[in-house]
C-alpha cells in the first residue's frame, strides 16, 4: 500500500467507526459496538506505526505532502485537501491514537450501563477523526476542519447527558468560547492568504523565507498574524481570558475529560503554535505576550486548584495550569520542551482522570473529595496508578513529569531567573493541591455513606488495564528526552523534532542560540525544584493526613480562600460585562429599536393614506369650486410667466 | 433543451394542478417538480462553465419597440437555478404532512412561483425580468395571505406594498435606461451594459435598482417586513421566501447592478458594505433572545443575508464567489431548518422555546437532521456554510486591505456571525431538543418516512457542499471572473 492511501486510511478509520456506530447505535449489539469503537482508533495507531516506517524509509527524510483534491479553489485562495506528515505529525499521531485507544477501551467499561452507549462510542470515534484531521491536515484550513471538529465533539460530549440543563449550558459555553478563539484563528489564516497566497505548510515556509525582506522579524504583519493565531490557541487550550469553559466541561463523562479535556484536544493550541514555529519565531513580541499569558494562567489556575473539592474540578484546573507551562516553553521558543510536556502530560493527566473516573464509578457518581478517603484498601490498582500520576505531575524524579517540567524551568531560567521563580511557585502549588487530592481520596478513613462503603470495589479489567499501561508510560515517558547531563545523546525527541525548526532557525537564528547554563547550575536548579515539591507534599501530608483536616465547602470559605474557591469571580465578571449586556441589548433591539424602524416604514404608508384622504376632499363635485381653482391656477401661471419675463 | 422549458414545465404544471380539485393535486405537483428537478440537473450536467450564455431563447415580444424576451443561462444563473429546482420538490413534499384547504390552488401557486423564480434567474432582457420579478410576488402573496397565521392579512399586505414600492423604483430605472439605448431601443442586459452614464446618473440609477433589491433581501434597515412575514406565513411560503426568493435579490446584483452600473456600484460599495455588516450583527443579536423559533430563523436569515450581500461589493473574486456559494448553502439550510420547526409545531402545537423541552427523547432521528442543518448554518468546516462564510470574510478583508487595521476590524465584526450564530442556534437546538421533557413533549413523534425523505437530501447536500464545494464554485467561476474584469475596466 502506498503512503497516500495509508495516511488517508489512518485518518478515516475512526470516521468509519463513527458512521457505523452512529447509524447502528440502537440496533447493533453492544459487544459489536465496543469492538468497532476500540478497533478503529487501534487501526489508526497501527497506521501511525506504518507511517513512521514509511517516513523513515525515505532516502532523504523530508516531510510527506499528500494532496488528494482541490477543496476550495477561487482566484487568490487555493486550498487542497492535503495531508502533511512530518516529525511533529508523527509525534502527535502516536500519542493521540495510543492514548485514544486506551481511553476507548476504558470507556467500554465505564459507559457500559449508559443507555446512550452506542452514541457515546460513536462520538468518541468522531472526535478521534477530527483530532487526526487537526494534526494530519496539510494546511491551515485542513487543520481548521479538525480544530472546529474537535470543538463540536467536545460540545456533544460535554452535554452528553442532555436532560440536564446545566450540562447543556456548559456545552454551549465550551462551544461559544472556542468559537471566539476560532474567529481569531480564521482571521489569522485569512491574513496568511493575503500576505503569502497560500496556507499549505510546505509552500508557506518557502513563501515566508522568500518574503523575509518584506516582512522582517517583528514586523507588524508577523506580530498580528501570530497574535490572531494565538487567540485561537487561547480558546482551544484554555488560556486567559478564554479558559473558563474547561472547568465547566467536566460535566461530560469522565473518559471524555481524560481524552478531550486533558490529553489531546486541549493541547491542539500548543501543536498549532509549534506547527507555526516559523511564524512565531519571527515575532518575538508575540512570544513575549504568549509567555506572560502562560505564566498568569498557570499561576491563576494552580491557585484556584488548591480550594476545589470536586475531584474533576481539581484536575481541570491542573490541566489549565499545565497548559500554561507548555505555553511558557513556547514563549521562550523552547518548542520541543513544550511538545515534550504535551506528551508526558497526556500520559499522566489521562491516567489521573481515568483514575478519578474509576473512583467516581466505584462511588456511584460521587465527585466530592470530602466524602471520600481511605480508598487505598478497596481499590489497590487505582490507588497505585493514581499515586504514579500524582508523583509525575508533581515533578518527582524519575517520573515523566519531572523531566518535561524541568526542561521548561531550565529554559525559563536561561531567559530570566524571575520567570523560573514564578514557574517554581506554580509547581509548588501543583504538588500541594495534587497531594491534597491524593491524600483526601486514598488515605485516612472513608468519609462517605455506609451505602457507598458497602458497594466499594475495584474497577473491571477494561478500566484497570488502561490505568496500568498509562502508569507505566508515566514512569517511563521521561526517557523520550533525557537531559544531556544525565545521558549524552539522550535528548531523542529534540533530535527527532529538530528538522521542523529549520526555517525558523534560518530566519531568526538569534532565538535559537543554545543557552549557557553550567552543569552545576543545572543540578542545583533541579535540586531546588525537587526540594520545593517535596516540601509541598510534606505540607499536604501534615495538613490532610496527620491532622486529618477536611476542607470546608467552597461557599463557607473566608477571605482570600473564598476568592480562590470562587475562582476569582471570573465567571460572574464575564456574565456582568458580556453576557448580560448583550442579552439586554438583544432585548432592546428586538423590542424597541425594531418597532422604531418599523414606525418609519408604517409611517410612510400612513402618510400616503393621509395625503390620499386629504386630496380626496378636493373632489367635492361642486362646479363652483372647480371653476375657482381653474381661474386661480390660470392667474398664478400668467403671473409667474410675467414675473419671469421681467 | 432551452431555458424556456424550465419555465414552461412548472407553468403548465401549475395550470394542470389548478384543475385537479382533490388531494391528488399535491402528488401531481410533486411529480412535475421532480420532472423539473430532472430537467435542471440535466442542464447543470450539460452546462459548460466557460461557454458563456447557454440554453438561450430569443423570442420577440414587442419587436417594434426593441423589447425582447430573451432567456439564457450562464455561470451566474446556474447556481440559483440549481437551488430552485432542487428545493421546490422538497418544499412541496414537506407540505404533505399538513392538510391545506384547496390543495389544488395551494400547490398550483407553488409551481407558479417556481416558474416565476426560474424566469427571474434566466431572463436576459429587462422587461421580461421585471415581469417575472413581479410575477413571483403574486403567488407568494396569495399563499401567505390565504393559508397564513392570525395576523396574515395585515402582515402580508405590508410585505406586498413594501416590495411593490421597491419594484416601482426599479421599473422607473429600467425605463430610463431603456430610453437611453440607441436606435429602436433595446432592453437586453447586454445592450444596457454598453450604456455609459455619468457619475450622478449612475448613482441615482443605482439606488433605484438597489432599493428594490435591498427590500427583497432584506438588508438593514429595510427588513422590518421580514420577521412578521416569515412567522405568519405557512411553512412552505416561508421556505420559498427565505430559501429562494431572497436570492433573487442577491442574484440581481450580479446580473443587473454591477454590469450596467459598475461605477455607481463601486461608489456606493462602502455604504452598502456598512449596511450589510450592521445587518450581520444586528440580526444575530436580536436572534439571541427570541422565543419563537421561526423568528430566530428569520433573524438568523437576515444576519446571513447581510454577509451575503457584501460579497459583490467587495469587488474581489473571493467575496463574489463566496456569496454565490453561500446563496446555495443558505437556501438549503434555512429550508431544512424551517421544516424542522414546522414538524415540531405540527406535533406539539408549539414553536416557542419556553414551551418546549426534551424533544430528542421522542425524536432522536429528527435531532440528527436538526443537528446537521444547524452545523451547516453555523458554518462548521466540512458543511456547506463554512466555505461561503470563509470566502466572504476573506473578501471583505481583502477589499479594505489598503487599511489593514480597518480591514481586520471589519472582518472581525462580520465574523461575529460565527460566534453569535453559535449562540442562538445552539440555544434554539438545546432549548427545544434537550432538557427534561415536559408535558408538550409527550405529543412528540419522530420523523415519518415522507419527512425523512425530505430531510435526507437536504442534509446530504449540507455535507456534499462542505466536502466538495469546488463542484459548485467551478460553475460560477468564469462568469464571475468575466463580470468583475469588465466591471473594473469600465470603472477605470
């Protein structure tokens, strides 16, 4: 099979799954639905491996551009339906299909009892298709297909239990906030077309190279284009100010949170920026803005995470915060570090969410960590795997998160130690709130009802198997990119991804100068960050295990804690400055302004009617009046002519 | 095979149907509309994008005065013709679930309407065009006035007077232009396009024609007849109005405005663009808080048309092609959506969101159709709505790119349709279909076979046009290219 067909099949397998399961969701037996739903992403995973081989088998390793047909062809805008396979695509593909398959498998167990099982699995497949389109698309509009497609699936799955109006509201919020970002992205794409006449990644890199004297580094064109693209990333990857949809998105079933709202979709923004590195690298101003927003988001979300009591909300805010870390890396042009964290985060955050799902499942939809505790005894596999995930996200060596986060911290330090300090503060909070969660759920005594306690059980194999695999990956994921001080040539991912930065390196070499941090400093920084994490963990242990403190309800908090528990009142703020005024304006326009315009329209009609009525009165039928009018007219006419002749 | 047949088939059919005084009338009407669809598809198949005017008929009407009856199809006509022949059978089929009194008159009028619409889209001489333009108003007026809701008389009368007022200005403009033609005079579009008017005359004539089109589209602030008329008319009339009739006006910009009055169009482009952009945002914002689903769709249509109307005034291929494809897409989506609302209203007796909830429990298949049409309407990529909106916003930004800041601000404001569109469409969808089912929802039933037969082709088109828009873009491209080139030459 040639690569072109292979790539297309890899993309289309999940779509086939969606169509079959979507049409047969009520008719097909559950076992068949499960089989199709899991096999399709698995087939894409296999396809990815084959693509890897085909890619490496090239005589000269270069990106594969596979064009299928002209999608939109108008003079000035030619968009072909094309796929683009390079190192970045392959990296994204492998963890998206890999983690995706595991989560499909998990869902088989988790959603088995749900009446909408077939529909759910079909939606998951559709999501996989959209996500593959996003990473495989050969131009910005192909990416945009996937970009909006994953947004649609996110909408469908957040509001999956659609009888609940609150869930529907969360789904709508997610879709609309994403659309705000999407508008920015599409404007950016339109501008790319105007400036360079193409949006095919391959041609665009050449065009940007050719126009290097017209659009110089940090010229307004490049800054505006990249800022518009970044607005798209803000929406999809939940950065300030467009992050508030993600915590609400936890209304969806937990596998959805793991797949879409942690491991894959929300990292699309990072992927897009890395994909556009040859534009962002030429706009250092934009990178600085990215950096500032990323740090603010990471710290804001982490601080909110400390006071949340819903197990999924804690994880959601941690996702927002971790996405902030990834953008920090991009902000200092350490794209590979950002991608590295995307991958390890996919492992450990999917693990944490699935672990949380296992707990929620065992407790019959209990999500409040104040009603949990002591689950270690009842759910040993969930306990151990969750511990691995927690250690990984807290940055404890040798777990995966340690390596990826440390790389980001190192790059920040190289730029400016203050940045490093802020990021370190964030990771201290991360370790604290994650262990607060972990201790409250798994250690101590069970605080739920006797009824719940009676039913406590470890989850089925379809659910625990993905946990185990993800736990292994969360331990070993760091091996993908080991820092040089530990193993010479261990930075495999950096070597692998190096070719995708060639254009950027050529056009703005200053940005890619290797930093000069001595090995001793590097060891010291690592030591400090590990020590800070350990102190946070000990602190959490003292408070929540030794002292057995149980957090207060969000509504009972006081002072600063109240502000944090209420998420800085950002939702309320948005409601007051955007939602309410627009609704009021809508009412005003619909109820008052429309009538005012119509008044003029009707008024014209009334005027005609009035004049008609008035002139009708002239026709009195009285001959005397007519004669008088004729004479008067004649006199006026004569007088007029006489005056004119003067 | 010529354009005349496309008019004659529905015209003869309507006469036949008028005489069938039983429920059989609707079936006969359907058969004829399907025959018309077959003819239309045949023409679309035979159509050659680069061959200019095709399938022509040149009949003499009043030879002594140089008034011809010239019909023909080119790249500008083909898209709205496809739209018309495609939609009418499904509009007829969608009415099968309701019983209308005097079905012979009802279905006869729909076919008469189709004949007039095709006439508008094929006429190449001004007075024939005017005849069809006014001719289209009569059947739709009677359908709305005889089978409409409680306020139908007042509302349809306003609609009628308002549009006739516009048409009158258009007629005066046409007569004036006709009088300027040399020799024995001529009302051929191609001859009128050779006339050279000074700037003031162009401007006056521009407004004479444009107000007629602006009322019909409608464009802000000429739209106040529209929400009332849409909500008071019976569903098939609303579909004809929103799906096809408003495209008469958009199409006419391409056929009668730009070729004959290029400078007038160019000079007023900024003003019209502003009105269009205001309409986009204005309609969308009002749609957000409407309770009546038909009014939501009416305002959504108004908002979309605002963007479509901008297309030609961008003087960019991109924008003009965008508006061409968007005509087709919008017609399909809005007809489908009005049908969905009609189905809901038939079953439950309600169409206000405050009365509805949880319909999906009883109607999962309808939910899927609704969702697909909704996605088309909000312009999700790989559905038909995306291509047009993307091209239109691109065209708008390109048109003002000399001032990039303004261009991007205009683009962003017009692009608000992406955001607000999602807000009101999702609100409508979730409001009616989702939530805990209430008492009204117990009446709900899923789509019948006939209804599915209507909605399926519409939904297939939503996807097909999204996946392979080039199929349609190719048809109009050469014509749009010629039109723009010759217009730009004349302006210089």
